[in-house]
């Protein structure tokens, strides 16, 4: 597929359509197919994180972080034992932080958690049931609607800046419009999926929308901190994978934590469906 001759907006739309279709198909397939998707997201995010924060790491801390991330992903693909995955991930982050110290260990250690935990969350939220499929569709709907409407609402209405120190282009009008769209999308998906988890769907959708926007701001701050415009150029019109999934990884992590606390770490999707 070639993107030559297309405007940046056209590239964004075309790339988004392809990525959304791929994500929905792999979500529907579930099992190993979705596990590979979750791992691909985590590996891509960590690769871009390492590129951006290269000056604040060493070959040793980077190599250790990669080893623990790949080890965690192996557990994810073949056993999905919850405590083993989480244990490997956080033990690896702690070891990297200790070995690298404040100067060269904290950034790769945090990046390991930032890339790895959402992969665990996505995989466990999907599970191998119809409820897991519904939970991931709910998550996608909230995050994607938030992202799309925050972008277009902010461009159309403008107004006061949301957090100019972190991201100079984001506005309160975009944030509010994105949150409203995220809640509407979540409620719409839930209306077709018959939620039975006993939690208020609009509240969960609002929390996910807010944390998705915080995740977006956080990634923008990291890019400004290291003087980069895009996390990479892997996706035409969008920059890097992190530029597209910054809100998703934050929302997935939050939804998993809520489900793990209120339901069970092994079946967090039962919180909604």
C-alpha cells in the first residue's frame, strides 16, 4: 500500500481504517491471535520508548529491560498465568532501576511497565469468552471515540488550552467533547451487549475517557521532555505506535485494575458483561 500523494489527514484516516479493521478482526479471533496483537503493541511501545529515552539509559539497562519484557510476553502467549506475568514485569523493572540508578535506570524501568502492563491487561480483559470480546469492544469504543472527537472538537471550537506545558494544542473544548463522545460510545456498545456486571456503565466509560486523555497528555510530555515530535514513523500520518495507543494503554490498564479489584484478576471482563 502506498501513501504517496496523500495529504496528512488522508494518511491518518486511511491508516486508522486499516488499524481499526485489524484490531477488530484479531479481537474477534481471540486466543493466540489477540495475544500476538497485545504483544505487538507492547513491543512496539517499548521500542519507541527506548528510542525517545536513549540518553537516559545504558546498553545494560536496555538489554535487561528487553529480556524481562520478552520473558513476560512468553508467559503471556503460552500460559497467561497472572501472577507470573506481573511478577516478571515488576521484578524486571525493579532490577533495571537498581542497576541503572536514578540517572540511567528509572526511564527504562518505567518504560518496561508502561509497555508491558497494558499488554497483560488487554490479554486478560479479552480472555477466551464472549464477555471478554464485549469488554474489549467497549474499551475500543470509548478510547477511539474520545480520541476522534477530542481532535475534531478541539480544532473546531478552540478555546482555553487544557495543559499547555504538556501539549500546547489540546483544549478544554476538545477534552470535554471527547469525554462526552467516549461515554456515548461506551453506553451505545453496552446497550447491545447487555451488561450484567452491576457497575454503572456511564461512570466506567467516563473514567476510561479521562484516563485515556491523561495518557495522551503524559506521552506528549515525554516527547517534549526529550525533544521529539513523534515517537517514531511506523504509521503513515500518525507517527509512531505510541502516538496512537497512548490513550488505549492507559485505559486498558485502568479497566483491568478495576476488574481485578471488583471481580478477579483472572476474569476482569466480568465487571461489565
